[in-house]
C-alpha cells in the first residue's frame, strides 16, 4: 500500500471513532484490565520496555496491566493476535524496528499492517554500533570499506536472523560502500554474539549497551554508531555517517500500536498516558542508560515515521534480494 493510502486508512479509521461514543470511551477508558502483547521472548528490549511502561500504566489507571509474550516469525505471531483482538484499546502491541520490514519479508502476512493497526506512539529510539573482531585489521569505517573491497566475499557479518535490524544495517552498509560482506544468520543475538567473540564472524551491528563491556575488555572493536549523530551513551564513537558513509541511518526503535478500528479518543488517551510514563525521570534515565532516547511521538507523527521506515526497509530488502517466508 502506498504511503498516502496508508496514512488515509489510519486517518479514516481514527476519525470514525471520534464521535459521541468515542469521546465517552476516551473519558472513561479504561474500565478493566489491559493486555500488552510483546511479540518476542521475555528478556529482550521490546519485553523490557513493555513491562516498564505496563507497570506505570497500572499505577496511572488503577487497572491491571498484563504483559503477554507471543513470539514467533519475526514478531508476526503476536502481531496477528492483536490484529484480531477487539478494537477497544484493551489489547496493545509493542514492536521493535523489525516490524516495518515484515511486509517486505513475508509474502502472506496474516494481517494488513496499514489496515489492521492504528499507531499510538513511537516510544524510544537509539543506534546500533558497528563492531568488528580485533583480528580484523580495520580501525575505522573507511578502513573496513577498503579492506572489504580488497577481499570481496571473504569478510562475513552475523545477524540475529534474516531480516533483523543487524542484517538490514549490514546490507545497507554493503550497498552504500559498494562492498560484499557475506551474511551469516543466527537464531537470535546470543549465538551470533558468541561466534563474534570467538572470531568465527568478523562484523556485527549490535546493541550499544551490550557492546560496552566487550569493548572495554578489548574483545571487540567499535567503528561507529548507526544513528545520524553520536550516541550520548558512547559519545567517543563517531556516527557511521560522519566516519565515511554520509547519509547512513539505521536507528533501532520501539513503537506502540492497537487494533485498527480503535476509537480515536481511546488512542489519544493511551498516547497521553504513555508519554507521561516515558517522561518520568526514573524511566527516562533507565532508557538513556540503555542508549535509547525517549520520543513519545503523537499518533500522526508515528504514522509518518512508519511510512518512511517501511519504504526504507523495502528498498534495502529488494536491493539485497532478501527472502523471508
């Protein structure tokens, strides 16, 4: 679905819920328990953020907020569950950046992302960091590009799985620098990390916070972060965009959505309370310590952001010939 149509679908659905019934629902919402679905296993970034915000919503609403993990197929199992839930705001989906890649990865998604979901807020965003094993004689982005050009097909990069953000980041790096590093997919980040530390793979785009202990111990070498600017958690690291690939931008992010026909007033109430929770000093400090920046964007802004991200990921996936399922 084109960007303009995608926005129109969400806007129509949102306005359709803005009458007397929608206003009343927004004022009284919620009157019962809420369920946040994290479409990934416990312990990951999406799950941690869902539980932190869920706790604050519980305190704010005076209603139980349960986080439910429904992992599988790059988040599409949990997303399909929420897509079929009643559109009343009581079932909420938290997603990471990979959500925007799924329409291009999977031929037969069990839902239509533009029709079946209404964006509530872009919650937080932050960069990945490009790291290499110390055995690789590259100490900067430019040196890595030169090395990869001199050894085409010999340098490999790992990922947490086909279509994951580390995979797409490396493919964008390949395309922008006109090199050919070879993809080695893993079933999640932990096994990829183990092989990176042992030198079985040479390059990886990983979470900034997770990389810091290994960087300090000299077991990995960082070349740059994937955001347009430097990260507050590691300001000494240049952005890849300033270190040799102008325009490089692959930011990790987390967002909140509800079923597509949820009334606009309910969406507005959810956004208001989530923005309040994210800007609490304790939660803001916790996210900053993890290398993330609070965004708490309005629903309309998140719609426009999703359009851009989905389009960007589609271009990367098509150019690299990535096949999902």
